[in-house]
C-alpha cells in the first residue's frame, strides 16, 4: 500500500560522461568497497522505479541506478536515432568508465534487457553477472502486447496517441496491465513517472527507442549463443505485456542462463515483488560465486 508519511524517492545526483559528454542522473547507495550492481530501468519509468530494491541491495552491495538519456533527470540525445539498444549499452559502459567502476553486476528490466545483454557480450571483462527481467531481446511480435507492437510501427497513429496522451491514458494502461492485481506504488514515485511523461523529449525518447528496437534485436538473435556470462532471467508470472513463453526461449538460447518465475507479479517485478526479487538476485549471485 502507499505511504503518505515516508518519502520513498532515492537521493540523486548528476555526472557528465567522459566520452559521450551526456549529463546522466544517478543514485548511489551502499559501500563502495563492496561489489557493484548497476540498476537499469524500463519504461514508462526512471531510476526511481528502484525505490524499494536499491535500499535492500545496498546492505550487501554498492548500488548505482541511472536514468537513461531522455528519461528522469538525464540529458536527452540530440538525435532520435541515438535511442537504440547499442547506444544505451555504450552509455552504461561510459558511465562505468566515468565512475571508475572496473566490473559490475547488471540488473535490468524491460527495455534495458537488451542493452544489458550487449554489454555482457561486448564487454565481458566489465560484467560478472546479468539479471534481466521481462524484456524482448529478439524480434518476437507474437509475444508482445498490442501496445508494445504499436510503439514499434513508424508513423503509427495509435502509438503516437498512446505516447502523446501519456500520462492520462498510457499510465492507466500501465497500472491496470503492468502490475499484479491490488498493487500500488508510492505516490511520490508515481508522480515522478507522470512528470516524465509530460516532457516532449521524453515522449520522443520513448517512441524512438521502440521504433529503433528491431536493429538491436535482429543483431542479438544472431550472436546470443556467444554470451557466456551467467544470466538469471526473472519473469513476472502474470506479465500481460510480454508472454512468459519468451522467458523460456531466452533461457534456451543463452548458454549459461536460468529462469526464476515470480508469483503474484506482473510486468514490473521490481515494484510488484521487491523482496522476492532481491532474494532471488542475492541467491543467484552467491551461487554463481561458489561455482567459479
């Protein structure tokens, strides 16, 4: 349930990236001497989506959460062509270099799933493990909801309407379909997401990423078998945006992956069941460490 007495927002700051020169908003929690976990959000969200998960993980890890360019408090790209999976992956690597993070664990949701995979594939020395949730790394329209498929169509009147009418219409769809029944998030977190949706450049970022998505998906499907890093695929049992069949296909295609299905959870596992997610993440990290 929502709490009106507690402020759930993560404390944030900004940094200018060394290579791309983008200004990125991020949150940092935990002890810097402990292993680092970078949290990558989906849509329509920003780093405040980790309001529950980040503090719990910070007991045992150095936690960093970032806003993608054009979302939250991060500077937008100058070109809409830059909103693609490869450029997002490059931004994370640039952020790591700027912050002098040599190696990290990545926890990624939704649209961040594919950039996380690309980092693990292309920069294996900088990533030890990957935990990914409810995203579409391959071109699989049959597993996506009508809303997600409409976003991928350039010139689609429906997709433009869904984004332009956000937060009034799109937010209702997200809350009705995205969360497990009866779930609610703190009002200050929801306000952050709604404020994002009113910004013109966030609307452009949202739509452009989906319309450029197929490029990274097609590429990754051809090279997925080369991703050797340990991967935990986490999926909400009642995800109504992406069919759970895709979770099984991802695990089948990756050489070193396992699946964890979270009960009583929809698409947004990290907000629906943060306690359960943190337990699954911690167990996965500890188990893979022992198996080295």
